[in-house]
């Protein structure tokens, strides 16, 4: 079994702005079958942008704990990852996989196809 994490709002499509996703969905992948096994709430999804400017520093380490959580899984499949989140994820040892697919099923298949090369 592999566990793959995907940022999403609706559990059908990948949320392109990873940091804005409401959830990080965890899928159990077994061959071609996959099941949603966990929904991690993204506590950091930013409601409004002005927020960031007021306390510029508070935000810097915002993604650290999310990255820690994600690093327990086999892969983090995303369309796009902002520089802060990316840095935190890399430091936490997250296996980041960039896909152009927006449909979750297609994205998982894309990841598996690359894994099995």
C-alpha cells in the first residue's frame, strides 16, 4: 500500500493553489485502486490576503507542521507549490510530485505511471 496526499477542496479535483486547499486528502493506493482514507484540514488556508502583510513574519513558518504531517506519507501530488511551502516540504523530507492533471484520479494514475517506470 502507498499513501498519497493531495490538496483539494471537493475531493474530485486538485486545488491548484496548494496553500489554499481546504483539505489534504490522503488516499490509500493499491495497484489501480485507491480509497480516500483521511482528510487533513488545512488550518493554514488563507482566507484573505491582507492578512499576510500585517504580520509578515508570523506566516513564514506557517506550513512547517503541515509539511511534517505530509512527510509521513509516500507522496504529495500537487499542481503547484509556493516557494515557502515547497521549502518547508523539502526540509521535512516530503516526496513532492508535480502533475499537470487536475482530476484526482488522473493525477494518482500519473504518479503511479511515473513510479513504475
